[in-house]
C-alpha cells in the first residue's frame, strides 16, 4: 500500500522535496540546540515554556478533531462522511506525531525521555498526556491501516475494528482534556486555573481541526480528482460554526469572571494579553488580530448564504484556523507566565533557531499528511495528476484491487 | 451496529473513571503522609529568616555567596540563563499579595531572601513525571535527582515561588571556582536549594545559615519543641509566602 507514495507527479515530488529541505534545515538547527542547550531559544528562567509547548497544545486539538468526522460516521451512521473519515484520521496521525516531536525538542535531556516509562508517575499530568497521546497515535494508525487495506481489497473491514473505532471517540476527547489538565491544575498559574480550560480547548479544537479539514478537501478538489462532495463540506462547516461560537462564548466567560471579580492575579494576565502591562506589549497586536479574525469568521459562518459559498467558506476557515492558532499557539501558554509568580512582567519571543525548528516539525506533519493522503487517494482510485502541465497523463492505478 | 450508543457511553464513562481514580488515590495517599507526624523518628526541617536583622545589613550577600560557592552554582551575566538557589529580591516580589500602601517603608524597601520553601505539599513533586524531584519523608526536604531529570521544566512551571532554575546552557564554564566535593550539573536539568542535605547529614548547619554573621537565619527541626526555630516562631510574628495555596512552605519570615 505504502508503495503508492513512491510514484507521483512532478508537482508531488517538488512538494515532497521542498518539505524534506525544510526538515533538513530545521534538523541542523536542532543539532545546534542539542549541542548548546535550550539557551538558544527565547525561553528563560521566568518564561520556561513557550513556542514549542504552545504548538503541542494547538496540535493536540487538531488531532482530537478527527473525532468530528469519526463520530457522525461510525456512531450516527452519517454516510456522507465516509469519503473523508480516512482524511481526518490521517490528519490526526500527522498532528500527534508533531505533538510528540514538539515535546521532544522541548526536553533538556531528550535521551532520558524514556524515564517517563521507566519511572511511571501517575500523579503527573505529563505522564497521562504521554499515555493518551501515544495511545491515540496507535489507535488511529491501526484503524486507518485496517480500514484502508480492507477497502483496497474491496472487502468490508473486519468486525473487531468497530469497537476499536468506537473506543477512539472518547479517547480523542481525553487527549485534549488531559492536555488542558497539564495547565489547569497549577495553583502557581492563576491564568490557567480555570475549569473551562478543557472545554475551551475542545471547542477551539473542534473549530480549528474541521476548518483545516475543509481547506484540505477544497485543496484536494483543486489539485486532484478527489472530490469530497459538497454535503460533507457543508456539514463540516456547520460543525466549525457551532464549535467556534462555543469557543468564543467560553473566552467571554473568562473575561467576565476575571474582570467582574477584578482579582488582580486574574485580570493581570488578560491585561497583558490585550493591552500590555508596564509598557510591555509583545502579544497585543497578535491578540487583536486573533479577535478580528474570530469576529470575521463568525460573521461569515453564521450567515447561511455566506457559509454555503465555498469561496467565503475558504476565507472563514483560514480566519478560524489562524485566529485560533494565535490564541493557543502564541497567547495562551506564554501569558500564563506574564506576570511571573513573583509579579514581574517579563517578555518572551521565540528566536530564529526556535522558529526554524518549529517550521521543520510542521513540515514533518505536512509530509506525513501528504504521503498518507497520496496513499489513501491512490487506493481509492482518485488519481493525483498534474494540472500544471496541460495534457499530463494520469498515473497508473494498477495497485487497485491487486 | 456492534456497539450502540449506550455501550459507547459506558466505555467513555469507564475511561474517565479510570483516569480520575488514579489521581484520587494519589491525593488521598499524600494527605496521610503529611510530614508533621510526631512518632519521634521523622524530622521536619524549616528555616526562619529575621527580616529585621537581615535588612540592617544593606548589600550583604554572604549567605548567597556561600551557598552558590559550595554548590557550584554557575554565574551567568544575563537574566535569561540565570541559575540561583538563594537570592535577594524586593519585598514587593516576595510578598506581592500581602502588600498595602501604609506598610512600614523600612521593611518594604529592603530586599528579602528567597529560596526553596521545601513545602509540605510541594507542587513540583506532584507534577514531576519521573520522580526526579521528591520529598524525603524522613525530614521533609524536597530533593532532586539530577541524573533522572529529563528537563521538561514542569516543576519550574508549577512552583509558585520561582525557586527552581533550569540549566539553559552548560553551567561548568560559568562556575568561578569548582568545589570538588559537590557535583556540578549538566545542561538541560533543573536544580534548586536542597537545604544543604549533604551538610545536615554531617551534623552541620546549611551553608547560608553558617555564613550569616548577623544571626538573621535559623535552621532546625519543627518536630522538636525545644529547637531554635520553634522558639522563634513562638515568640515572634511570622509570615510565609502565598500561604493560601496550601503548599505549606517551611521557610518563615519574622517581621
């Protein structure tokens, strides 16, 4: 099956080659970080988690969101998602791999990572996060391989896979809940000490993940013969709409409790995020960009006429994805540290090597998704062909049914 | 359908229960191993710092120097990479939740000594995924195994007192004079004050207490009613940092 990834158009290989170059450059920067220590990042004694851990947090959401196609399809028998369920599962695999890589590059002693398993410590949420993330990776890999091989042979998937799929649904919820628990149980960090953190993580995940899936479906429709069809995309856009509304609602709840109580240690973080504190305001332009994008996205999604227009839907999905990336991938983690536990306002910005390593990990994710989508679509006979060269021949599909 | 919705709800409910019970058993376990047991064999070490005596010695850093010297703590010239076990910080930073406008300026304008509080309920120990940091039940000292630490820095995030430092770079080139009888650390691990457990073992007081010529620091066993720390806490009014968090810090400040 995987051999389908080794044949492809020029465009396919150019894209794969580009990703490999990006990964290689990032790897060189990682070697430098490995050699010199995390001192080459913008992290400090005061702001000890930053860009890497924030990406982990955001991508756990993207991974968990696969449940938004798996659940309607397998639990409610919503047939329209049949074509894209595998795309959701592969997106989840790519995301979880990125999550694991972001944890590894953030470790001071990566070669000791196995101490997590040698000395299992159930009172640490990081231990549970490792368990749920690796479990989710195994579940999705198993499910997608089994269902896709069955499809390739033209037979129904074996019966035993069904309970595994059903099991993966609550498991998907658990990965983002446990990731929220990493933060939400720390008395030292009042900004994260909120019971709505896990629900908020899930809501934002169920908006950002399906938004990305819509964008990928529309992209595949453009550059390949694969057409997910209008109905599943419309259904996904409704899911994005509701999830985004719930997410914005929960953020507003946070504002209310912080500012109505006006407890300084709660308001200070929000003030830093949106207005700056002590003249320090690195995040302010980003956070307002996120606010504008979220409002624009909500408008485009809530009005049915606009939501059904695929051009506007594309804009809305970009706005949702980028808006939520800023919120979770930039704002949420760093702001937990500003002000510090000593009440000081210290700022953080990722350094160039840190950004290059981050981009490289995203490239690994993109490569995984590209290769797996290529395999899945070829198995399904939705042949990828090159639209740049007019008259380019579709590739062979001899693997189908062989 | 192999599994219906009811079955699905059962599975998801059991998953949540499993995770919650793991956590709950830990919580109950820690509540009965509280440190303050009085069977006569366990100790509970604590530090008492006299802010009045300390503030009289403007600019004195004897305790900091002594500690950082005997423990091979590196000196970085930038704040970002800083490693510190004990340091002087403003009253505002040390007690920012207990401030008001009319406090004695004499107290407020003088720095406060900060170090690991060796909490009874240490959040750093709770979050460590490898047990690289742990609380010794025999004397309450919060210890670290620098060889087991994976450098995830979860403990740094969880500590409400900013007492933990991470080695962002190789510390060795930044140690002025390496002391042979104490290990140096490597980059990528967390470190902090250990109440000089290596000196206590030999019956000596912690290096900072020994170095303080002004008697502003006292160290001892809270389980012993006759100890100097118990005497000071009986006779004088004392405060602790962020007591509302329930961490039960064991560094007390006399005001």
